[in-house]
């Protein structure tokens, strides 16, 4: 999959986490492949305006921590 521009709005996207934030020593949260993540409005500013929820990772990650793929299209939006 080719890289896409970083998201600018909340939603679900394909992404690879490459620079995890707040990762404990001796753990590796970097993505092994593409995965679906949820981008949420964090009510912040700049790079922290949008937070990213990744399954299995408790701390919020940030948009610059990822290589981005396309937005996930919901089945009802395909019509």
C-alpha cells in the first residue's frame, strides 16, 4: 500500500505505527504491518489536535507517529 497524506479529520484509517509515543522500555509497539486505527478529535492544537487510538496500546498516539494509508470506508457509504 502506498503512503497517503496524514488524516485531517476523525475516522478509521489504515496506518503503520512507526514512532510509538510513551512506550515502556523493553516493549515494541511498532506495527508489523498495516492495521486499522481510530483517529479522534483530541481538542488539542498542532500535532496533538487529533489523537490516535491503537488496539492493545493504552496511551494515545499522535498523527506524526504513523505512516498513513487510506480512510476505511463504511459499508453504508459504498452505496
